[in-house]
């Protein structure tokens, strides 16, 4: 799974110069991904040495520019699955914040290892936008010549389009974490899981 997460980081890095550069400034899912990732890529590429030495600054960049693109609370509910039923909204929010911090940390680490040799193709959208679930489909060509599909799942919210999942080579970020976290919450309780996430004692497979 670590390789899959790394591929998704590469996909974020190489959105710069993709086929949809002329869509920048739009509010559809493809344009939103393009806007955010181009800015992050350029910032990291221009300040790589600084961010390598100051990862807190890189995490702040990701938190400021990437997290608003995501529906972290919706993703948190999907990850909790049945274990989230009946939980107070405050507990869902607290869990979502813990998962958001984990995501920021892992995305930041991935951004430090992107390769300029990686190529990205954004595929044409299939059909009309679906407000419940629309995929932004991409294909990442690796330096080895292999190709990996990386898709971003969006839905329409009262605050516009938000991403809630990343699917790398057919493996969902939400499903991967749900398979690890839902049984833990059912066995040990949400407070225990949140505390261990925040302290780093609960290590989730990438």
C-alpha cells in the first residue's frame, strides 16, 4: 500500500502541465483539482530545499491549500462505517480532525519525493457531472514506463464540489482505512482510537 500512496503523491505533484491547464479558474471537479495542485506543485518545486528542512512549513502549505478541497467529515463517516452510527457529531468532527492531520503528514512526505520524470494524463470526463459521486480520472506514467490509474472521487456539497476519496490502482483510501479503523472503534471505542491516532500509537498501513 505504501507504493500506492506514493503514486498518489506523484499524481498531485505532476498535475502541473496536465491536459487541463486551460480549465484553471473553473468550479468543476477537474478544474478544482488543477487549481490546487498546480499551486502546490509550483510552491514545492520552487522551495524544495526550504520544505525539506522545514516540514512544518510544508504541512502548513498542504493544510492551507489542499484540505479545503476535501470533505474530511464525509470521508471520516465513510471510514468509520457502521462504527460511526450513533456517535455524536462532535466525536465525528474530532475523528475527522485526527484523520486530516494524518493525511496532511503523509501527503507532505510524498510531495518531497516527486519526480519530474513522472507524466500525468487527465482523462476526458464520462457523461454529465453526478452530484453524488463524480470521478476525476487520471493516469500516471512512471519513470519505469509503467502506468497507474489514480482517480479522485468528488461530490457536490453546500460549499461546492469536495473530494472525499482517492482510488489508486483500484484501491480506495477510504476503504483501506475503514478496514483498519472500523473494527478498532467497535472493539475499543472512538475515544481510544482518536487518542492513539493523535499520539502516533495507532499506525495505519499505507
